[in-house]
C-alpha cells in the first residue's frame, strides 16, 4: 500500500496485559503508547459473530486493537478481513 508504519512489540519476555516488574513493557503499556503516538490507527482483524468485549460491536474477533482505538484521539479504522 505504500503507507508508512511503525511496529511497537511488547517486551518479548513479558507477554502479559500488565505486569509489576520495573522493566516490563506489557501489551497495555504498548497499546497506550500506540494510541498516543498514532496519526491514524488501523485495527485489522477477522470476522466473528460475538460482540467484542472492548467495543461491544459484533462482527469481528476480539483483540487489543479495539482497546487501543478507544484510547486514540486521532482517526481510527476497524478493518474486518
């Protein structure tokens, strides 16, 4: 597509939502950093009939992208493949 993007992975040893260790960089902290730093955010996911626990919308798989979209103040897009 030719769009610039930046991937921010969580700390490879601590793949948890939150953690109490000082050097831990879990999914929650990573997702909030993505939301704060994004000019535009795309949440790419797959179809599912149940409502998502993060946004309450049916039709897509639950993932942390909806949580991140809720915290992003810029343009967001939900893309269901």
